[in-house]
């Protein structure tokens, strides 16, 4: 049987900072190496929300506050409700930084009104003011769930790079993705990074996240295939020595 996945890439022109686009490349490459065909559907302000409904995996990256404001109206009124239903049904998704803030209830920037979010994830984000330091740097975190495990001895951690002013606080319906070992994470206070809801991940990791964390990439692919073809398809193993070397380098730095 030939397998195919369609990946929705939200706002590639507005929301793709610090190499977030690399996540799309990683997903496509890892599928291609296994003979799984992929199609990427770029979803812009002009795209009809119904285009999303044939997608099997969702990705949305980070943005500056200005771009976040531009996308806000379209996201909460048109794309957000469709994505919310997809997330609820178990379609896997990865939301990075500004996108992670966007799927929550709201993001309050350091000046101006709060930017409403789609309320898909039970969380909110606030910037504490223009004197507050941005949370920038490399992060290492220990995964809270064992559902991402692969065959590497490093598969219990995630490594990445964060750069955000907003502090994110999870509501009672959310589980944190990981416990911070080095860096700031969601808010620099409670020691957690990211969130996990159904089959969707929110994270502050740019860099891109998936190139240094192949276990997360494969979990997204495997989950998308499972949802689409309704059975548990074992993914062929890949030679990930370089990826894990990059992961280990950051882990030990
Ligand atoms: N505007 C957000 C913040 O600074 C998101 C930044 C980003 O996506 N890198 O908190």
C-alpha cells in the first residue's frame, strides 16, 4: 500500500522565524526516506479554511508580535475553529512559539491589547512589560511522557533554542511536554516547557525543533499515519547518527 500524508503549513509567509520552516523539511525528508509521499499545503490569510480538512498533520511556527497581530483575526475566526476540531479528533499538530501562544486563550504583548487566541489549548500567555528580559537561549528538557520513545539512549530529552518575551501558563486541562533541565521554558518560573494535548504539541523550541529531536518528528509522522490508515504502522528505522550527535552536543554543553 502506498502511503501519503498532507501537511498543513500555517502562515508560511508570516509565521516562520528562526528556521521553523526546517520542521517541514524534516517531516518531508523522513517520510521520503521511507517511501511515504508528502504534500505540503501552505495555508495563508487567503486560503479557505476548508482546505485544512484534508490535511493529516498541522504545523505552525513562530512570529514577531507584529505578524502575530496580522494573522490574529483570520486565525481566530476562520482557521482556528477548523484546527480546533482537528486537534480534538486526534490529528497531530506542532505549534511553535507564537503559534503555541496563539492556540491558547490569549497573548498579552508588552504594549497594546491582548491578542486573542483560538482557545484550542487551555493556556494563556502574558508579556510582563518592556523591562522584562526576553527568555533566550539553548534549552534542554526531560520529556514528561514516554510516548515519544525511540531506540536512542537520548530519547527522553528534547533540545532546542528559545526566544520569547511572553510567559505561558498552562490550565488544568493541559499537560506539560517536558521538565526544563537547562533554560527557561514556558515562563521561567514553574520549570516546564511546552504542552501536550491529545496528539498535539506546543513548544517554545525553534531552531528547528524536529531536526535535533527525531523522536518527536517520527511520533508526529507515525501518529498521522495511524489516524489516516487506522492501523499501527511501524516506521522503518533511519540512520539518525548525525541527528543524535547534534542532540547530544547540546545536551552536554
Ligand atoms: N511574540 C512572541 C513573544 O515574544 C513570540 C516570539 C516568537 O515566536 N519567537 O513572546
